[in-house]
C-alpha cells in the first residue's frame, strides 16, 4: 500500500514502513517513569483553580449541615396513571441468601462485619447498599430473599449511620426500591416508612459540592420519590428535583449526545438515567414540559454510545470505563425500544466526528478505530479523567486489537494512578510525564487540550490529524501531534514531538487474545489474531520492545497481555500496520 500524501508534516509518509524485524525483548512488567506528583501548592493551584465557587462553599455547607432524622410515617402512595415499563436488567449480584459478588469479590453478610465492614473496599460496600439486585435479570425468582434483605437493611442501618446513608448510594437505593415496587412487588409499611425517612435525609444532603453524576443521581432519586408518593411533602421533593434537572440536563448532555464527563461507562449510566426519567413520566402521566426535552436528547445519546462501541457491541475504554458497571448495551437497547426509541442506524464507512465531545470513529470495511481528540472532561469536574489524549482503540474483523487500559479499581493507590496514566493508553508519553497531571484517585492539575483537528476523508483513504498541548509544561515546551491514515489493508500512525526531550515513547496495548510473533530485528513484528489472520507492524525509525502488560475489562479483573513500546530516535515516528484485506 502506498500513501501518497502526508499532511501533518513536510515529509512524505514512506511507502509501507518496511525495515528490519525485532527480537524478543526481555520480559519485565513495564513501570513507566513518572514525574513525582507530591501534592504541593502548585499542584493544588492547577487543580483547584478550575472549580466552581459552589464546590468550595458547598463542601463547607455539606460538612456543617447534618439533618435530623425525620421518622414520620410515609406519605400516601400516588396511583399509576400509565404503564411502568420493565427497566434495564443488570447481571445478578445476589449469589445466596445474604451472599453477594461485586467487583470480582464475593462476600457473605454473615461472614463479615455487616453492611459497614471497615476491612472491605468502600466501593464494594457502596454496591452492597445500592440494591441493584432488586432489578437484576433474575429478580423475579428472588422475591422472598429480597423481602428479607430489605428488612435486614432497615434493622442494621439506623438513620444517618454508615455507608448506606451517604448521598450517592442512598440515591441509587431509593430509585431501586421504587423501581422494584413499580415492577409489581410490594413494599410493606415498615419498608415504605424507611424509604420516606431516606428521602428526607437525602433532601438535606444533596451533593452540590460534587455536581456531575452525583448531583444528577440525587435529583433523580428525589423525583422518583416525589412521583411515587403524593401530598405536599412529595410535591416539594419533585419541585427540588425538577429545578436541579432543568439546570443539569442541558449542561451534562452535550449537543452530540455525550455525557459531559466523557467516560463511555458513565455515558451508558446517564442514558439509563434518562430512560428511567421518561419511564417515570409515562407511568404517572406527568412532567410533560421537561419530559419533552428529555425525550429529544435520547436519540443522540443512543447514537453516541453506538459510535463509541466496538463491533463486538461493547464500549470503548476512554477515561474511567469498564464492563459490568453500566448495563450491557443490548439491554439498554431493549429498554430504549420499550419506551419508543428504536436502535440507531448502524455506523457506516467513513469518519464520524462527534464534535461537541471530541471523539471520532473511523470505519473502513472490517477496520474500526475509536479516536480520542477530546478534553479530559469538564474543567471543574475531571474526576473520572485519564491522561489518554490522542489515544485510540482498534477492532479488526470484529476482534479488538488495540485497547486502552480499562479500569479495575478506584481509590488512592499506585495501581489506580498507573491505570489513569498516559503509558496505559495507546498514545505518546514524553520524559515519563503524563499528558495531563492525574494525581490522587480523582484529581487532575494541568490538563491537555486538543487543537488543530483536521479531517480528510476523500473515500478510500481516511485521514485525521490533531495535536495537544499537555506537554507544554515540560522544559522542552513540547507539542504532540498525531496523524492517523486508514486505508484498505493498512493503518499508518505518524507521531511528531516538537521541542527538545530526553525520551519519547509510543505505546500500543494489545487485547489479550492477540499474540506477538517477533522478527529478527527491532523495527518489525507480527500480531497474530485468533482467527489465524495476521497484522504486520513496522516502524520507520526507533525501536520496538514487547512488554508484558495487563488489561482491565472489569473492576477487580486484570488480564495478562502485551504492549508494543516504541522508543523514538528523533522527533518523528511512523508506525504502520498492514493486513490482508481480500
């Protein structure tokens, strides 16, 4: 394959990158060099200067205000005026009477210190308090167990104490209890009274200091309660919820349908949230004005999810993303269809630029590329960001070939930081620094901004060019520019780093199903796919090493794989992949 033009630089792309082959590299788990990020005044300044005022004073108010338990009986129930459709079903998590499996870990309530065991990961405990089991795919067969579990939770979690009374898990639990009731199950008087107490507590603990998906979840729970119950108290919950949603929905759902935190996983969760809100509106024949706006946004959200999904139907991994947290895309499609939203048209060959969010999809025959030319997220809310600017994922003939790290854990540990780092993604790292200064578990200081994106898709060849400024903070004032060229049977990636540097490396992380056959030199290798086909890799300069790697498709899961780690020998590096497309 000959590439006739190279628009990203004065030089021309070589006629298919043929050179020497690489020998196997000594296999050691790669711990990329990092610039130490010890929290100091400069790091805090670049983190905090983007925040909204409410995130400062709201945190103070949240800590100072603590509502008093309101143990009054629940308001009366509102009768349905329409039909509640079967909501999205999650994978089962209740594995026995009081035994649960979350995040790849199985625990029994009788074998641990109850609902707030300090020896367990907090995210696992959060999942325990969500009560997703009430709306799992096997929930119809577990009614008796669920009834016992509801009573058990009430008895073990006094008002205001423990993880279950934190606003986010409480919001999800309130919605799950109400969904379970709307699906035809019965909440007894004690359970209804507990539900009302939880809603009252939540109404005084809204996460205005966190904003984003947390505040959205709070408002959604208040709206569910405001519709499920009736009377002046329920009306007040509904008014508060609608006021928040009227502000948050237009901000959080971008013009191309993306959820503004720019995580494919959280986007799928946001789409489910929007479908739930519409389901609620139809069931009670209410909320006409805002429901019309919600309805208008859902098709774009469906299309965005389809464009950022691989041919295997699963999401691409950009920012915090993994399987098993949001419901499967097929189940979301089933749920959407039941509410009058058919599946969007299947993506076709060409370039799709999701301009509001910054992502692109390149598709040509059996080859699908998902490109990240996006900001890391909202400036004031980058908590789920990875330093993955100008990374991409690639599927060939339905098989994922190149994959970003994924996410196996939250928290403050070194592994969490590694998974967020640039070297865990299919992009370029300079002098051991991350393209955006990710630190702690959910913090970002200086961050990369993509610019100068150019698209040229004349037909048989698709060209994308983009740069980012995340490395301007380094002594070399570096700019990373990347050019993708996709043609029949060939993908070429040209990386250019402007400004002086000590070390620049490109990373290409392989799906665990892909094997590597090294050659005799250091500039060529072959990727072997499960179907027996092969993809040949060659670089024009530099050196390739094959390193052990890990892919994290689910929380609590780490799968062994390999990574092509390519060291620059100059300012430019061209990596060419070729395969038989006949």
